[in-house]
């Protein structure tokens, strides 16, 4: 059973930073890609960043330079470092993984990020 457990969300002031963590129950090499998506109220879920098993990273253009995805294979953890946060970054952030063999998509339960003064 694949489990993705996010943590690290919360309330932060504009200009602040947060680091999200996603602990996954299988090795990173069980997945083709892992990543972070977000969904703001009334909007569609959108890709934030992704990382392949080979370490190739992808970012949505508007977030390049502020957000960084990384991983610690020994800890089965994927991170999302978010800097210079603004109110438009307020959303529920979801960890995502696509299985290598079955191509099944897995999702975490989500963690709320609120950027407000």
C-alpha cells in the first residue's frame, strides 16, 4: 500500500518561507516521478514541481526561482522549499507520485499553506 504523508504547512506572512515534506512508504525508485501540486479555492489543481527517479526537476514557469523541490532517498522524503511567499500561494499542497510499473497516481491528503499578514 502506497502512502504519502505531507507535513510542514501552516500560516506564514508575505515574504516568508516554508518547507513542505512528503514521506512516502516506498523507495523513490518505485516511482517514475514525484511532485507537488496545489489547489487554491475555486481553482483547478496545478503542478508546482516534480522530480524524476533520475533526479530531473520540473517547475511551473511562474514559480521558478522561488520554489525548490528536492529529495532525501535515505529518508524516503521529498521536500518543497518555498521562499518569498505571497498571498497567491495560498492553497492546499498535495504530494503526488506515479508508480513506475503500473503508472497509477497516488496522492497525499494535502497540507494547507496560508500566506497572510
